C-alpha cells in the first residue's frame, strides 16, 4: 500500500505522542524533503528541535513510517540498545494506532 498524506499525518501524530510520553524531542514532520532525490532528511534547529522531511509520494507506507521512526531516533541522538527499544515502541504505537492495518496490508 502506497502512503498518502493522511497516513503521513496520522503516523506523525502517533510518533509525536509516543516520543513526548518518553520525554523526548518531538521533531516536526514535513513532506517532501527540500533536497531533490532524498527519501529522508533531518534538519536540526538551535534549541534542540529538528525537522524530519520524508518523501511520501510513490513510496510504500512501511518505508515512509520507517523513515519517520528513524528520524525520531536520530533527532534525539538515541543509540545502541536504547535506540532499539525506542524503535520498537514507535513501531508499536503506529501499528496499534492504525488498528493493525499495516500488518494486514
């Protein structure tokens, strides 16, 4: 299933809620990236914020969500086992929030 703007917005909300609940920085999400040909970019802002830009058009939903999840991890500079736990929690939030539709697709 290809991603849509509605899927992107829903995933951004779920990922943001999960990051916030863990006391992490919630990056802004936008599409498409300004850099031509890039699937995902991250821009850091002074004060600790970040913008994760992801190409949505013509890409599978799972690939878009994977880029968004990785954007949250990188924006928060989480590494090692903590990064693995964070990725797992972020994916779980999206799967639960979507009612398991991604797993069924």
